[in-house]
DNA sequence: AGCACGCCGACT
DNA sequence: GTCGGCGTGCTC
């Protein structure tokens, strides 16, 4: 019996199945999808069996044997193996990268090199003797002395010791000691034998009598009685309880926001949507659910899932980043209880692994999670939902560069189940597909509770400046804030911070302090009083004089949330402010805590960045202020207008969701821009039409597909040379239907002392593109890589900056 | 990717 | 004479 194995090395010549002989005793256990430990060259590697066959094309005597099987049941399903095969061509990644993307990181291998003693009698060196005094094997990592290392090297050649690779799983199953308490009569008997000095043991046994026959965790017993572990061990030793180790799940403890969700009475619009969904509930159809903020998309999801579960099937719900939307999370938990697993970046590797196993074992029916949850190992999917489908976080920005939407559609075809893409502001791509009938368009124009959408005011900050207001609050917004503070209503202030963090600027010569390794300004971090580069991590102290002109007029500039917070407390003394940004949410559970405090009315103002734009739903929010709408607008990216529109619409939707009417102020330096004007009017369709015209004119998606190829090299001449060479090479091979743009220097032209260039392929239909690009990769891997050039290909870039 | 094999310069 | 530099080639 022969097994085809994909091994744990992401490199061009290794990216194919290798044949191994299956030892007789393993024949019953091996099957595609199990992880194995295999010899590879002179080392040991983890690998995945992808196929079992009777014969190999290679000479059987050359084949090595599988050394160990790491799973009793396969970790990869047949579906995943098929999906990996499709994925590697679709996103141009190595098969092993695709496979690992589908599994929790806990199942990756941890490699450890160990020196094992073979022949103690020939161990003559005293240092080496000391090393192996008590042990037969020691981790190679522990040997740091160069002298000892060279002695060991000699021993290894003489066969006295042997270097061995240990393949370990990163995180394992958590086990807990479980006690089965004996019967009352049994314990009483033991009590009578107890020495009178053993007061603590008596105390514990007395407690146990009250819990006779129960099965409890050792941890629980210790906590309830307060005795020392040694006392418990003594009592167990005497036979008062039987112990065993049992597998337990780590508890990612979800904050219950007290939002006990019951199915709502659906509105007429919702009922129509449900009807349409039900008609094709076992078709591999993709629906685009376009519903204004507050129209009750979540309720649609919940009822759809309810139906799916009742038919014995499973559901995947993707949210942009679950730890950012605890309200959604809590709503699913309260509706479906233990049938829900959560998967998000806030969980530890162990917690993720446990949630994954719950899914694999069929103990849960619903998974709510971020991007990677799209690979949840369900085997009978009934629906896949992508909430806020326009979010760019659904696209992975490093290998494998997949888009969760594409994976969702692939899986929906495999299981013949629907995909629901939900958004108040669909991506142009999805809306265009829906318009063409590729997706089914479902629309909800009204808020479920019939409350009107908030009134949006656009404030021209140029006028403010003219009138001598240099603060970041316009007169109108400041007035509106004061009014809410008086009325004890809540306010959300949104700072559109991307690409606009604080930097240090010299007021005399205009110099900003740059990173020495990258072509970008350093960011000022108030907490640690340092300047940091977000690309390479370089750190330096804040200078007291300008590095260029030595002027003392150098200070940090820009509008970070901290700065806004200061201004708020100056402008509105007494207002209680909660700040939510990367700094205040670094700790686990901090998001939930901040939102809970705000929901409980412990603050008047919630101040934050992107992360507060979504999912907030508190009845007392009646005012939303967008301090700077322009920052995303000015990005040199073809999606800048779309992103701005989406963001403004999302934040606006936070106001007046319940009984009290809401109001929104958008401050901007370009009030006439169509993205801002359409956001003001809550009008998606007109925005869509206008943006589509721009995309058509400039030949961008959804009219053209994009492929972005990026290059980097320490030598500026080399990058530009290879980028140019690539562009030429591609132009020769691609049809005249496609355009190759570039080469151009990247927006950030240097990162970590490597110069960056890029080129862009625009195409409508290019039949041999994948093959051509694979040839390019081959050329890069075999020839260019040696010169120090790096190249990456993104088949569907979320940004071309 | 990592490691062995292999052919040329500065040291005990 | 040997130790070690990293070019090249292979891994079932």
C-alpha cells in the first residue's frame, strides 16, 4: 500500500505529492486526510495523506516508509482536499499553505531536534558525560556552548549519539482530573481509620460524604473546600475517590450582554425575503441581501439558520471580526445556545482548537466567526452567511490570498446550499453581479421598527477654518454634543483614522520624522513616548530638535484618538468619555467590557476608530459625529470612494435605531464629493450608478479583473529591472484584451530597507492567465529568487496601494 | 525550506 | 596540511 503525502514545506519543487510505503500495521488506519510523520531527506516532517493507492510510479525500493500516524480520524475531509486542489490554482499558493489555512493552528507541527544517546560507554568527554548524566536525550536547543557542540558533532559521526527530529502538535487536547466520589459507607469506613491529627483530611472526607457518588473535577473540589492539593491527593490515595483524566473544552467565556433573543414577528419586507430564500433553500444559489442599517438582516439570518438546523443541517456565519461585534455574538448564543461555536482572533490557539473539534465532532450546528471560519469542518452545510459582505477583512492579505466569499460559493456548490451575502452597502462587485442576475438580489428598504433613518448634516470644515474655528469640532457638532449631554443621551464620535495617525512635524522647515528603513513617517505613541514605524517596527525617541534644521518648533501633529479625547474634555468638561481604539482594546475581552460599560450608560461619549462603525446597537445613541470624513477619500486607491461611502453609511446607522430619533454630523473638507453626498441621503443606488461610471471609465472592477504583482529588493535598480522584465514578459504572452500597467514604484516605495515596485494586470477574460502566472512563478523561484528578489502575486487585491 | 556535498582561501 | 566559506542540487 502506497500513500501520497503533501509535506510541510512551502517551496516550489516540493509542492507536489510524495509517495511513501504504508507499513502493514498501519494499513487499517491510514486514509486521506490524516496527518503523518514522514522521513524527508535527512529530517522528519509532518505531512498530509492525500491519496491511498496500490502502486507507485517510482521504484518501490527507493520509497521510504511512513514513520507515524498522528491522527486516528482524518483532520481533513474529502471536501477539503478537493478544495485545496482548487484553491492552489485559484489563488496561486502552495498546496500545503491551502491545507493549513483550513485547520486550526494547533494542528501545525512544532519541530524539535533532540540528541539521543546511543552508546554511553563511549562517552569519554566529561562535559558530554555531565550533559547525559540523568537523561538519554536532550533538546539540541539546550546546547549553546560551541565547544560542546563540536564534540557532539564528532560523536554523531561516530554513532555514539544521534540527532532526531521530534514532530509535535502545537497545542493539544486539554485534560482535567475528574474524581468519582465513593459511597457514603465507604468514606465513613475510611474516616474511622483516619489518624486524629489529619484534620484537613477529615474535613475533606466530611465534605465528600455530602457529595457521595458524584463525579466532579478535581479543580472544583479544591475550590469548594479550599484544601491544599496534597490533602486531596492523600484522601484519594486512601481510596475516598477514583480519579481519571478526561478531555475538556477550554471555555472562551462569552459575555452575555443580557440580550435574550427570541424570534421576532417579521415585517412584510422580511417575510418576502424569507419566502425567496425558502424557495431555493437547497439550491447552490448566492443571494445578495441588501438591507438598510436596522432593517433586521440579523433576524433573517437567525430564522434561516433555525430552518437549516431543523432540517439537520449546519450553518456558517461570517462576521468581519467577531470580537468587534459582541452584540451579534451574544444574540446567536442566546438563540441557539450550545449549538453555536465561535471562532475569532481573540481566542487562544487552544480555544480555537477546542471550538474546531466541537464542529468536527458534530457537537455544534452553527459557527459564528471571522474569515477563517469559512473552513469550518462541517459535512452537511445548509447555509453560509457573510454579514457585511463588502468588508475587506474577508480577503486574506498574505498567502494563501483567498477571499472568503469565493470559498463560500465553492462550498455552497459542493453542498448545494445557498450563500447569503448581507450588507447595507454591498460591494460594487456583488451588486453588479446581482444586477446581472448572477446573484439573486433581495432588498429591504425599511428599518424593522419603522423608525426613520437619521438626519445627516454635512459640515464644510473649510468654512469653519474661515470663521476662525481651528478646533476639530465644528460649531454645529459641538452644539449638538452639548444638547445630548444635557438630555442625557449618548454620543458616538468617529475618527476616520486610517493613514492619519499622529506624526512629528517641524513647524519651521516642514520636515516629518521618517523611518530610516522605510519610506514612511514614524507614528507618535504617547503612552510610551516613542516614535514607531508600523511597517518594520523601528522605534526611536521623540527628538527635541528637528533633525534637519535643528529648530525647537517640532511637535507631534495629527489627530489620534488620544488627542481628540483631550479636546473633548476641554470642550465638554464633565462629559464621561470611553475611548475605543487599538490601544484600549489590546487586552482580551476589552472590546466587550467597553461596549458593556457604554451600554450600561457609564459614559456619555464613545470615541473610536473603524472598530466602532459596526454592530453597535444601543437605544440611547442619538448623535453620531464623524470628525474627518476625508481621510479614506484621499487614499490613492480605486476603492477610496466606495470605502468612504460604506463607512459613513455604517456609522450613520448607529444613531437613532430605537425610539429616539438620531442625528449625524459629517465633517469634511470636500462636502461636494458624491460619496459624501449620497451617504448623506442614505442613497445606495445613485452612489452605485455614479461609482460604476467611474470604474468603467478607469477600467477597474467590477468591469475588469485585477491581478497585482509586487516586487521587492534591497537594490533599487534590481527591483525596477525585474519589474520591467516581468511587464515585458507578460505583455508578450497575454492577449491584447488584457492591459499590463506599470512597472511603478509602490505607494510606500521602501519597507525594511527593501525597495518596492509593482505592476497590475487588468483583464476581462484571459484564458491562460493562471498557467502564464505559474510559469512566471517558476521562473522567479528557479532564477530570480537567488538574486534576492521577492515577488508576490495577488489574484484579487483588496487594495492596489 | 534545510541540509549535504563540493571545491577554493587563511589559520593552528 | 585543515577548517570553513557559501554555490548547487536534492528531497518519495
